[in-house]
């Protein structure tokens, strides 16, 4: 198990990000030139993709920690560069299937899962060499806080949906898996300082049990962890013991 830290929220560097897993084995940074956010993130995630690909080729499994969920684009690009075609298990309080045409906030952190299944590759996927994942090869877990356009999209999409407690081996897509865990899937009362808290989530034990079932499948090739909180609020320390326990056997 190789722990790779990407200390950014989108294209903003966060040197004080609270981490639930430490120490990192590698830190991915990049000199981000002037330009739009997509160009800057493409530069950063190209570096991440190379690191992930090298880790997999070396026979290890990467855990990528970052301040948002868009780092998943670099992680998946890296897995593909290493010759894999992973399916996706995506834990998140939100859908992350917004588009430029539907978003009201303009927050780019709400796009990554939609990009992974093929939305507007010219934004960033094409620059990373990232190939789209078929919708039927994706399981979206929880997603209790959806905007109306996301509801509409998911009603017609082939993306599978699951509650946290209901996900088991029989509901996982085929092939190797990229397991993405946005920690805001946990109820915000148990994680201080979340950027986008979504009330009504489950506590740590059922989330940990669900993630453990996915890892126990023996097919998880990489894990991405979205530390989606404001630095300095203590969330990393609060999450540490739970995550260490879940990942210990896998790593």
C-alpha cells in the first residue's frame, strides 16, 4: 500500500490539509501556470497519473488522499496507463454528476463522476488520456444530497445506486475496482468542518463495514479518499482511527 498525497482543493494548494492517514509515501505537486482551472488541474493530475501508474506497475496498490474528489481523474488515468480498465465504486454524500450546463454554483468539485463516464472530454479527460468508464460499471453509494438536474440524470443513466448498508459483493461491478471514498458520506455531526455538509448520513461503523465489504472482494486496485473539509477543524484526526482500521488488512 502506497499512500499518495495530493495537497490541493481543485487547483488551490493546501499545505495545512488535515490528513486521516499519515505519513504519506509520496506527495504530488506541480508548478501550476496561469490559466483556467481545468488547465491547471490537468497539469497536476497528469503528475498524479504518472505516480499512480508507476505504483501499480511496481506491484503496489495506491491510496490517494486529496482535498476534493477531482483527483479521482488523475487516479483513474494512472490506472488506465498501467493497463487496467477499472470499474468504480463511489461513496459520496453528493452525486458529483453536475455539468457546466446544469450547475448553479459553478463548483467544479461537483463534476468528477460525470467526467469519468464521458462528459465533455475536452475539459480535462482528453488531456489526461482518460478513457470513459461505462455507466453500468459504476456504483454510486449514498448520494443523499442531489440537485434536481442530478436526480434527472441518474434516473435515466445506467449508473447503479446503492445505500451504504446495502452494498455487498453481489452488487459490485465486474473487474478491478477503483474505490472512491468522499468522507462527507459520514454524517457531519461526526466530521467537523466539512465544506458541503449533508445532514442525515450514517455514522462511522456502518460506513466502515460497507467499505470493508468492498475491500474484502479482493478486486480493489486503488482507493481515493476525499478529505473534503476545511483545514484546521480536526476532521482528519477524527477520521484517522476508523480509516486505519478499515484499510489495515487491505494494505
